[in-house]
C-alpha cells in the first residue's frame, strides 16, 4: 500500500529530499562482507556454521577461515588499528598506532589460520567495502591486546576468548599480510599452536532510519527558509 503526499508549493529539491528519505526508510542496510577468496582459505558463515570460534586452537585444521563479524556499528570510542595503507607488512616496524575516530560506522571481519601442526598458508580475501584498517598484534598481556580489545566487534554467533592468550596475533618474520588493491587482504602465515588471527575493519553504513531522519530534518530546514523569504518579501 503506497502513501500519497500532496505538497503545495514545494521546490523540486525538497521533493527530491523527501523521496530519498522515503527510499532510505524502505531500504535495508547493506552489509560489508567477504565476497571472494583464493588460495588456502575459505569463507565461513556463522549462521550456517555454528561451530565457529576465535579461541586458541579452535579449529585445528586447514584452510584459513574468514568470516564476517559485527556490521554497520558506530564506534563509541576511537578504535586502535595497526595498518591502514596499502602495502606489505612483514615486520613490526611496518605497523603503526592509528585510530579510527569515534562516530565512524564500521564493519568487522576476522581471518583465523589454525593448523593442527606447523605449516604455511597463502590466501587472498576480497571484501566489498573499503578497508579502514587491520588489527594484527595482540601484545604481551590483556592490557595491550588489540584483538581482545576489539572483540566487542565480534559476530554474536561466534565463540571468542574471555581473556588474553599468547600469540593470538601475528609473529612477524613468520607471518606477513598485504593490504592490496580492490579491497583485498593477502595472508602469508606460518603457524602451529594456537594459530594466527587478524581483524579487518571496513567502512560501514549508517542505519536507514538515521539517514532518513537527516532527510526529514532537511525538509524542515528548507520549509523554514522559505517562510523566512516569504516574510521578508511581505
């Protein structure tokens, strides 16, 4: 059932704003996602794969597993990441301390390489949203564990650690990751127990209602401006 609105004396711009707001209210929020993988990796869907987790030695198998985590979340505080720019990261000195600002809408994705015995894998993951940063190190304790600190971005259907465990992140020298063109991340990991993990942060999308309210607010501002012009002309 449609809604008919008769607007008398509205400008084309105002009508366009209202049309956009209505469309946003009706549209669903797009999710960022892994959309492709090549090499020694796969993509898990926690909804369809209940046995998905990021705890130590969770899988004990190959290949590397990637899955999407929390989507379209607006950061309430700045998020510390290790890398944002395209390039090869094979040494700790390549990493930085970079904050994604509070208020940014983000989506999260995890890659976990957890072989039963010491071996290597190379895989390239492609995402459908801009890469804002990668978290690759977990420090030496819970106080400086960036993976643990960002687990609030996890998938609700995934098992996550309740505390710090050593070597959850990458051990550079043995591990390399590359932020490439086309929203790709390539891993070249050598691991045994407890495996290697990185978290990829991509650009999220505001909820449709948030954007629609902005559009409706714009209508109010446009109407107020017209009333002011009319009063001045009188």
